[in-house]
C-alpha cells in the first residue's frame, strides 16, 4: 500500500471520509496530536487500527465526535457534570469517560463498560468528522511506544505503507494529548493533558489524578510510551537545575555518549557550547514542540536527551507526565 499525504481540501476530506465509511482507516489532524481513525461501529475497521499501530488490544481507544448529540449514540448515562464539562471544554482537548451503550463494540473499549469521548476543535478534524457521519475512534497515529505525531510527516515516518491516507492539517497546536477525566464514577483524572487540572477543578471540585500503578485502570498507563530511541533523562525543577543538567551532560560526554539538552529559551545561553535544542519560551511552546523535538533527536543521531523540568502548573503537569514516561522514570 502507498500512503498518500492529502491537503485538507473539500474533495480530499470527502475521499478520507469515504474511506472511513468503507471500513478503512485514515490519519487526521487534531489540535492535540494526529489520530488514526476508523468507524467506531465497524469492528474489522477498528482492528486495522491496532494492527497498523502495533497496539496491544487491551488498550482502549478514544471516540471522536463532531457534535454533542453524537455523545448520546455512545452513552445513555450522561451525568449533569458531563454536560457542564462538554459546555465549557468541548470542542477542545478534553476526553470524558462515560458508561458505554451496548452498541459500542468491546474492541473499541477493550472490554470495559465505559467509553472515552472527545470532540476535537481542529477545523480539519471537525470537517472530517462531520463528513464521516459516524463517530470515529482514534488513538494517536504513531507506532505504539513512539512519541505521538504532531506533524503529518511524523505519521508517515511511522505508518508509511500501512494506511492509505494522511490528512495533512499542519502542526498540532497543543502538541500533547487530551486530558482524560473519568465521569463514570467519582470524577478523577486518568491522564493529564491539554486542559489543566486547575481548569477542571473550577467545575468538579478537587480532583484526584490517577497514579501510575501495576494494575492499570486506564489501560494505556501500563505501556512504555512517548519514547524516542535515545535514552531520556528528566531534570527535576529547582533553582540550580542548569548546573545539575550540565554535570549530567558532561558525565555522558566522558563515557562517549552523544547527548543533547532540551531547554527553555531563557536558559539556552547558560549551557555554553553544549548541544541544546530550544523548546520555546513558554510551557505552551514546550508542550507544542516536545514530541517533535524527541523525534528530531533520534533523526540527528543523539543517543541521550536531558530535558529541563518545569513546574506542575497548567500544561506543565502534562509535560512532566510525558517526560517521566519517555525517560522510563530516570529523573536527575
Ligand atoms: O488527544 C488525544 O486524546 C489523542 C487524539 C488523537 O484525540 N488521542 C490519544 O489516544 O491520545 P491514545 O490511544 O494515544 O490514548 C487513549 C488513552 C489510552 O491511555 C487509553 O487507555 C485511554 O485513553 N482510554 C480509552 N478508553 C478508555 C476508557 N473507556 N476508560 C479509561 N481509559 C480509556
Ligand atoms: Mg497514544
């Protein structure tokens, strides 16, 4: 199969929507990361997603909808809090987990009695989902364990020859995945992401964030994730962080490694002549650039990455979460 990269013209969006209607899979842009979609009600199509990604089939998928009404095709138990969050945050980078209807195939939810639902805000995603006319389940469009794709080219790098089309919507604004909140029981956050915990707490009260554990409640949590080939180290955030990172960098050099530092713009000069990639000026920019830079580090032959830590506020919490996973917990 030859994978075609399509500009998001009306004609091309229709080609991609027809592919979904005919039981195929298509990669499409969202404001968080690119997704690999299939018709949620077509089990054969859904299985193609798991095969293309090499994704374990006990890791359920998020179902993407174009309108609020479609949520009721997936769940008949939509609590008032869900409606509040839908009103406040959708379309946007929030995924809500609700009790599922029996009509949602269990291959989508990996046998759980709940379904994860999200309404992306990216204009191309919205046009595509509306044209598909069915809810579209989609995980991130990367090979399992690789950093999520934030450019159409990343999708091609991972899935070329395995899927027919990538709808090219340019660079994903947010750059990390959606925040997932479980509303099927006492509300709690299953995954930190594009929407800050503090924003949600304005409507939900204090929220627990599910901790990583060996028995996975959000099944995606038990897998290695977001990993480039290079070994990743995450620095804790503290006042002399730059010194600690320089020390680690120099140690890696002394044992013949080829390291690079991911740094906020304001700190870059302090690393002197060491290899540095700038993540941008703000945490928003750090999130936006993170997965792209991790992929770039591999492409450029670095075999160790030291990432600056951030505070856990807002999207900072999602950055820390992704880097802990990418580093396999190697914190310096
Ligand atoms: O921003 C995003 O959420 C992107 C874009 C494409 O929408 N999607 C995404 O999908 O990140 P994926 O597969 O990479 O992550 C989906 C996560 C997994 O950790 C999975 O375990 C969890 O959602 N999940 C899906 N259904 C669930 C459910 N019913 N209960 C708990 N967790 C669920
Ligand atoms: Mg993913």
